[in-house]
C-alpha cells in the first residue's frame, strides 16, 4: 500500500490542534477540574478522556480501517492492523492539573516502525512533527540534537515517582548515580516533551522508564534529529519498546548515561541476565 505520509501528517497536526483547543479550555480553569484517581500519582481528568475521544473520532473518520491505542480507553482493533495510532491525549496530566506545560502526542505505527509523529504543546504553541527518514521539526524549523560533550555542561532530563511508589523501582538510585558531575538535571513532567527537548537541544539527554504510547512520537523526533535511542544497556527497540526503560540523547550524553545506568539498580527485574 502506497501512503502519502505528508497528507497523513497534515491530518495529525490538524487534530492535535483541535485537541489542544479543547484541552486549553480546561487548562485555563485548572483549579476547577474534577479529577479522578487511576492509581498512585496517576491522575486522570475529563479533559484526558474528551481529548482522546476527539482524536479517535477524527482519525477514524479519515482512516476507518486503521487500529487505535490510546491511554484512556481500551484499544480498538480494526480490519487493517498493519497501521495503528498510538495516542496520549494529555501527556503530563499532573502538570496539566497544576497549570504547567503538557503535550498531546500522536504517533502512527506501520508494523514495527513509527512512520510519523506529532507532538503539540498547547501552552507554548510548539508543534513538533516528523516523518521517518525526512527529519524532525518544531513549528517548521528543522531540529538537531545538542553537540554538547562536556559532562559538566550536560542537561539531562528524567522523571521521578513520588516517595514510596513502587511502579518503577530504583528511580532515586539511578538519579544518584548520574547527577553528581553533570551540569543540570531537569524534570519536565512529560515524557513526550522531554524527548522533543532532546531533539531540539534543550536537553542533551533524557532517561526514564515509561510507557511506549507516551514516547513513540518523541523517539522518532530524536532519531530524526541525529540522536541515539536505546535501553539502559544499549539495546534497540525490540527491548525498550517492551520494557519502557530508555535513553534518548546525543552521542556523548548517551555514552555517559549507558555507563552510569547499566549497573543500577540490580533489584530491577527488567535488566538483562548477567548485567
């Protein structure tokens, strides 16, 4: 099947902007939002659900046979499962409900590859786009990862669970292992936006253990901007897409993070045998 990914990307940008307008209506009243609890430190609002439904309806109207996986509702498997949307309708929900920057992430998978991605940060009006093999862009400007190689000037992003949260064990041990010599560690609060920041050079690298739906588009941005994406032991997508343990970075920061993260913590269940 021959697909014009340029045309598909235009549709992705359009619906991301629509979802941005919808969520901004809530965002401007963030102190009034009624919040439900999905789990520890994992909040969901009406805005998440409405955003996902808007995106799903829009995409199904245009591509009725393609499948869909979102964050808020069960996956929808259509006749053509070669193509699948991966959608996070609000990445950074905790940011969102506290009036901080959040993103809307849409990726298109064809088989085992991400072939197009869009990430929209409505408060900043930043639209990140990429088609595999054609580079990544923010508001039309081509992106390139930072060339920073001095460890003392590296700016590294990550995410941290609240104390006592056992979903991703070892987060604080990993932070302790990497933080001493680097210039700065930053928590952006959105995995997707953190990847985009690496692609454009705001961060020299980012590591976290997180869901692939959150980061599929962001990973494509980094790869298309000349960055490196692996798991904590240098392995490829067949591992990090399944485990969520990933490093996205420029060359020097990637080498630094691999060296620091591959040994800690031993208690994690997702490291390779013998490491």
